[in-house]
C-alpha cells in the first residue's frame, strides 16, 4: 500500500468534513453527540469483543498491568464515554461566540469571535476512550478530527470510530468529521505530520517519547503534553487523616495516568506522625516505595531513592517519598523536578495555601485535593482532549473553548483609512 497516498486521501476527506462541520448548527451537533452516546451503549458488547483482541495482544507483548488497565474497555468505561458525550452536548457551543466588542473613534465596531481551529490531528496511545473524547470535543467546537491511535488498541479504536461515523452519517453530517488512520505503520504518523496546510493542529497524547518524536518531526503546530511528574506536599499544618486519603487516592486509584502522584513530600515537623501509617497503607496496596535518607530512618525497609528517580514518571505503583524542611523546600523541589502538570498541598494554613497556588507553576495546582482531579470531566469541561503543559494557546485540561481560536470582526458604515 502507498502509505503517503493513503494518509493524504484520509486527510482530504477529513478536511472536507472540517469545512462541513464548521457550518453545522448547535442543534445538529448536539443531536449527533447524543446519538453517539446512545450507540456506544447499545453496541457495548461489540466494542468489548473487539477490545479483547487488543488485550490479548498487549498481554502477549508483556505490557505492564497499569498499561493494560489503560487499554481495557468495560461496561463502566463505555458508559463513562457515553456520559462524556452527553456532557459535551449540554455545554454551550463556543463556535460563533463574540467574546469582546469595542468602538473606535471613527465609529467602527471591532470584536473577537470564537471560530473552529479546523482539522485537528490526534496521535495517541493505549486508551481507546480518547477516541470518543477527542471526537466529541472536536465536533462540538466545529472541528473535524483525524485520529491515529496506537497499534495496541487498533481493534478497539476501529470499532469505536465505526459507531461514531455511523451516527454522523445518520444525522446528515459529513463522515470525514471523524476520520481514523487504521494503519499501525509508524510511517503513517510521519506522513500525517507533513500535511501542513491540510491539518491545522496536532495534539499528541501519550508518553514523553511519543510527544518528543511528534514535536521534532511535525511541520504542523503541536500542542504538547509532556510527562506528568506530580507532587503532593504534606504541610506541618495539614489534617493528617485528610492527607493520607488524598495521597492514597493520588497514587493508588489509577497509577497509570498522567495526574497520578509520583513524589510525596512531607514536612519534617510531622514526618514521624504521618509516615508510618501512610507507608503501611501503601505497602498493603502493593506500592513499591523509595525513600530519602530521612524517610529511611523512619522505615529502613524502603529502597533508597536516587536523584534520577525524581525525574521519572512511573505510571505504576511506585512512589518516591522525601522529607523536606518546609514549604519553601517543597516548592524548590517541585520547581527542579516537576513537569508543570499537577501539584498539590495539604494544609490548614490559609497563607501557605495561597502561596502554593501563586508560586507553583503548573497547569493545575491543588489545595487539599488529589492531583487525580486534574481532568476535564472533573473540572466540568465535559470530556477533555488532553492536558496541555504548554503556556501558549491552552494550558491544563483542554475542553471545547480550547479547541477554538478567535478572529477579529469589524462592523462599519463606510469607514476608510486616511
């Protein structure tokens, strides 16, 4: 097969879909989204059957339990996908919204209007729910999407896309609005990244290696989401029971996600009161703990944490622990080793909470809450397209507003430039 022609043909179909979906009414888009949600639930058995093929492939390749968990589809996760589409349908349509207007001395009125970005390419790994999330958000914002999922989820993604495209066609919209590159060959990604002038934006979702490869090879603007090295700092003025629950949730609830805690920082003033029970709870949950010298004085069974460990995104039941002097020491550690993704403080001291919010430079900063909550659905954005750690255009969970750009609009009555 001619990979270049295959990808170009797919992209041209998607580009036509972008032109058509940009003109669709809110009613048309919402009806399509609700139809997709219903179809996903009705065809859950079909999706799970296809997903089993991917699970067997992943197990055969020896992928970690955490990565296989990210890949797995269940009735619950399909219902969550459907609920995400329903949530997105209920959100205000950003396309066409005029967000600011002002009048100039010559009488003309200048404004800014939200408009779709156009055709968005999503390159992602493992999690098949991204297929539905990406399609729903792009469609609601008036964009088309061209999807390229990982080879480990090829059967799941093809099945989900088929369901979505069937509904799009039934609702009288252009099927190119949701297009899928069903070729696992890496060269297909490279060809997709060369489609400058056809694809308007690339969003990679996956590990750091994928994101760096996309960024280095793309001729198209890339919105990046680098690794999630997330921290929780337990301050000396924390409610220790609350801190234990937050830390356990942030590490154990779903360790294979980008917003899971990788390093727990503990104020030395409360380390002896907090760490023994916290460590035992983590051990019972199967967490492999690595500790700094002070932590290992409290529990010598912990493996010694190495300097390079603080830069690692484990995506697994592995956790670094470090005792710090105070909030300044904690924030200095986060500034040095963090990835500007999700960081939290547990404290009852208002002044320190406000300092942490202001001074920690991450896409989401939390006070007395789990880093696992850095998520578009949890923030009320509906499903998300990803969590951007960039500072230009979008940062943090990307909902539908972040999938638009703006253009200037000018209303005049014959004004000329002198």
